[in-house]
DNA sequence: GTAGGTGCAAAATTTTTGCATGTTA
DNA sequence: TAACATGCAAAAATTTTGCACCTAC
C-alpha cells in the first residue's frame, strides 16, 4: 500500500485527508499499470463509497497530477488516463482494438538538444507508439482490412 | 496548393470530390503547422461555406486520417488536433499557457527493439514533450504563478 | 469554528449518429 | 439514376462549474 506516502503529502501540503482522497489513491494503486480512465477509477471508488461524485474524482485526480503523484495520459481515444507514481515509460496502442501495453524503453527525452528546444524548459515526455497488436495484426498479411 | 494530390487520391479511391472535402483540405493546408482543432478547421471552412456542419468536418477528417493524408494528435487538452501531410516530428507543449511548438527532432521511434515490442507492429509514433515555454518559465524562479 | 471539501445537478465541450435531403459521377 | 455525401438535430461521452451542505482539523 504505497498510497501512504501520498496521504502524508496531502497532510503536509495543507490539504485535508478525506475518505474520498484516500479512496482515489487506493483505486489508483489497485489499477496501477492498467491505464484507467476517470470512469474506471470512479467505478472502483464507488464499490466502497457509492455516493462519491464524478466531480470529486476529477478534482482529486487534478490535484494529484499537480502534486506530481500521478500523471495524465492521452492515448488517443478522447479521454484522459491516469497512472500513479509511474516509472517513466512509453506506450504501445493498437489502433484496431485499442489495447494498450507498457513499453519499458528507457528514453530520456527531456534532454532535448538546446538548439531545438525553442527555450522551453522540458519537464516530462509522453511517447505513444501506434500500430497493431499481435491479435489484430495476424489476419492482415493476406487480407487488407476494409476500413 | 498541395491539396491537389489529396483530391486525386479521393477520386481514385472511389470517393466523390465534394466542395466540402476540397474546403477541408484547403483549410488544413492553410493551417499547416498550427495544430488546428476540428473547430478551427470548421471555422475556416465556414468563412467560404457557412452551412458546412461539424459532422461533415469530423467525417472528412477521419477519412483523411484513414487515408494517411493527415494525422490526429493528442496534445493533452481533450480535443484532437490535425496535421496535413506532416514531416514526422515531436511537439513541445507548455503546460502553463498551452502553447505548442514543433520539435524537429528526428527520432525513428518505430524501430522498437524486438525484445520490448510485445509482438506489436509499430507504424507510427507520437512524442509530446511537456514543460514551460520561455514566457511562462521566466517569472517562475521568483514567483510561482497563481494558475 | 472555519477553511476547505463534497455531492448534486446543470452546463460546457467535443464528437458521433440517424435520417431525410441533396449531389457527384 | 443510384450510390454516396451532407445538413440538421439530437444524442453520447467526458469534464467542469455553481452552490448549498458537510467535515477534517
């Protein structure tokens, strides 16, 4: 249960430690590595506390991202996905079925050559590789998909 | 006016060449490099053809992405951005003001080591670097911005 | 007790869909 | 003219906001 550190950080930062905040942290912990959308997190939180509202979950997720406890991902399907305390990594997304896999490829993309940086201070990177997962790729050699 | 090639491709693929398709292509051409959202493209199209509907623009943008004439980007603000015929490149996004700059960094990320690929066939990559643009970075050393 | 947090409901955005009508080839 | 494309309006889905009430400290 790693969420203890995040709870301490809430306390130290002057935020209150509420049951809702604890529940979101625990849900993120339980879903670590599964790239949950806000609705997935809400669903898990509601298994214990059915009256928690979407607004609260969104507010807490934003806080956690601001605090650096979590990161928001854009995997191309129009909703935000969340990761708690992630080891930096890239993602493989199947454009056919939407499957997402972590890609533990160590690229330190924050070290952009100064010449190209346009004065930006780069603090994070998001790398998404798009393609076909094995299952969706298999039928493709002999038959080009209609879409 | 590079959209001529795309128009030819429409004709060859059995799609009809409609004024709406031509207008979307010309808008994408005019906005090349500006990372327009669908609403930006619609607004430009409507300067010439006020009755074009959002649904039509979305349908045409999807077609163009499927045809490989354009790409959709996720820059982290909840709406899709579009680029026509882009040279592959990464993006710098300012997390404070939302400014987006191209980053002409030649990384061939589709060459993922086999060991890590998990069987995926990788066809494209999206690299987004997040940080602070020069303007938003400047005041930060002495004063943390309120937003 | 008070500052801050939450639930609810409504709104705002973006994107999709159904269907009657219009248009390209 | 026949298949395809569009406009319109409504729906869907996600995320944000206003406000009265509640609670952690």
